[in-house]
């Protein structure tokens, strides 16, 4: 074992988190919650919890604890999400809750099967990127950015890795999803194609929509490819490689 590895800080518990329509509709007492295209239309569905949207398997691959010399210790964690496919009553795709990442957090997504649409935006929402991602495609979420995933075209499997101070423990929903008002922009489907719409009444963002993927620079994507994907990278890369991968991701200009 390499000296960078601290065995007792490597967590091995997988937390299975099913998310239903009721989770998408839930808001805090002060009204902060997911931004929806049409809350009324979504609320008229079956009784709680409503249909399953996706199941997240937190730490499906054990977290990797790293202590790079001269830098703050952190974990690379890996989650796996199975999305149900379809379009909701308000024409939004079956979707994730959507949230702003922590300002010190790196996150990379990779589609393992099926296709998803991802909405990705920088702090302030000066513009949004909206694009489909198919099997093998990668998406980089820079620190502090917003992201939301939808699966309108059928079931889809997505694996993602992210940096965190904690190495396990599932998701604190109120902190992760409801700590900051989401981007006031929604994805809806029209003739099978996703489009992004700003909800002006809920915020001041109205930036342009960029119809492009936000993937990794080729050099980093090639490195992921050498491990047959993010799952292989998290499992088989050495500690030095994982620490280096984080450093090079941080150096990518958003
Ligand atoms: Fe995230």
C-alpha cells in the first residue's frame, strides 16, 4: 500500500437513495426548493411518493482518501445513478433535483448507458450549457457551478466522481439540494429535443444557452479512457494519479 493511503479513512458503505417525484416537489418552509417548469402540473400526479425518478448509489465505489504533500487532504468519491426514462407532466425530463456544487468541489460525470441531457451553469448563471451526453461521454462541473441531469429518452446509467472532505455518509438532502436557491432555468422537451427556459420571475438570470457539451480536455479524457472510464479510474488509479488528476482538473479554465 502506498503511504498516501490511510486505510481506516477509506469508507466502504454504499447508501442507496431512491428519489421520487415527491422529492422533486419538496421545498423548505422559506420556499427554497427545486425550480420546476410547472409545479401545479407536477402536483396533480399520483399520491406521494409518486413515480420513481432515479436511484442513486452513493459511494458505490469506495471513496479514495488522499493526502497530497503540500496540499489539503480530500476524498475522491464515486456515485452511481440509475435514471428512469421519460417526460414528466410539465414536459420536463425525468430529472435530478439539480444543485450548486460546493465552491471547492470538482465533479466529473460519465454516461455508462443510455443518454442524458445536462444543464450546466457557472455561478451567477451568465449562460448555460445544454447538451445530450451518450455512452462514454464525460462532463466536467467546475467548482461552484450548477448542474442538473435529465433522462427524457429512456433509462440511463451515470457514474460520477467528486471531491469531498468527508469520505462517506450518503447525502444530506437539505444541505446539498436546498441550501441555495437553484438556477432559475428549466429544461423542457419539445418534439423530442430539450430546450432551456429561464424563469425570469424566479431570478435575474437570462443568459444565452450554449448547445455544446462541457467535456474534459482531451488529455484528461484520454487518461479516463485508459482506465475504461471513471469507475476504473477511481478503482485502479494510484493515489499519485488520483491526486494529480484533481490538480489538473483544477487547472482547467472554466
Ligand atoms: Fe454535484
